[in-house]
C-alpha cells in the first residue's frame, strides 16, 4: 500500500463524516474532547487536584498526545495545508496542544494549559453545527450595521455614569462608602445595570432621591440597545447574503465566508 493510498484512507476517516470509519472517528473524538474538558474542570478544584493530581496529570498528557497526533495527521492529509493552519479550527487545534509543550520551556505559562478546553469548539464542526454559525452571521451583520447607534448609546451611558458618580461622591462622601469618584462610578454602573450588589448604597435623603431617579432612567436605558439590534436584525433577515457551496465537500456557507472550514477550499 503506497503513501498516497494511506493518505486517502486517513483523509476519509478524518474528514469523511458520512463514512462508517469517519462516523466512528467523530464519536471517539467527541468522547475524548468531553473527557478532556471534564479533566480540566476537575483539575481546577483544589480538593480533587490534591487527591487525584497524578491521575489528572497522566490523563492530561494522554489527551494532549492524542490531540497532537490528530493535528499532525490533519496537516499531513489536508489538501490546502496553509489554509487549514490559519483557519478557525486549525488555530483552535493548535491552541489545544501548544501551551502544554511551552510549559516545559516557560513554566509560568503552565496556567495556559486550560486552553485545551477550547477543543470543545471542534464539536461545532463534528456535529455539523456550522449552519448555526452561519445563521449567527446575521446577528454579526446586525451588530456591525448598528455600531454607530450603539456607540452613541455607550457614550451616553459613560456620561451618565461620570456625572452621577461625581454627584454621589459629593452628596454621600467617604463616610457612606463612596470613597472616591471611581468607586462612585462603579456604584452607578451596578445601579444602571440593575444588578444591585448592595455593597455600596446611599444613606442620605438626597442620595436616595438621586439613586431612585437613576434606577428609573436605567429601566428605559436597558431597552435601547435591544431595540436597535432587533431593528437591524429584522432588516438583515429580509436581505440575506447569498449562499455559497464548497466544490470539494459540498458544505454550505453564508455569503460572508470565503473558505471552507472543513477542507480549506475556496468557496463559490
């Protein structure tokens, strides 16, 4: 069996999601990605890390080795290597393994090992959820179209926060928890967002009146960006981008995509 034949077999297993071998590969990869994520989450809990640290380390290296082998195989069999390298999933695949090896040279980068959890994003490709990503492009188009209005809205919020924060610093002062203007601005942001942590609260009658007015204004302010984005989203839904297809694997994409995320081929 020659090298080209072996490459074709591996390519069909990794990228051939409709073949029995390809489906089996995807199922195994899903299980490994989920297990890898569980290990990373468990390792962040002190009591689990102290009790099963050695096992978690072994499992972590096992997953990194598996991901490394898979990444190398993808590079070897993919038709457009550089396109895959700089594609979204190519970068995610690399980020899942590179921090572990960098930790040998730069121990301070060991905390970046948790980036392996990004491999969960590969499930979008395996489970064929790309169509949902394509649908989300309408939301991105709506956000881009409304960026000017949203910018004005954010600047207005910033002005309100600065003005009200300064006023509350003058009215309440350090004796009531408003130690400085940034601290007062933090209170204004918490109040406008209707979160209301309660760690700082006005004590004087004038301060309570001002905070009440800010709360009332906040209810109206919160609805503004929602209305702006909804309006633009309705507009983009009526004017969708043309659909593109990949000549190699026949995958479907929205009009703002230029390359196939599966095989790297140029889209029509």
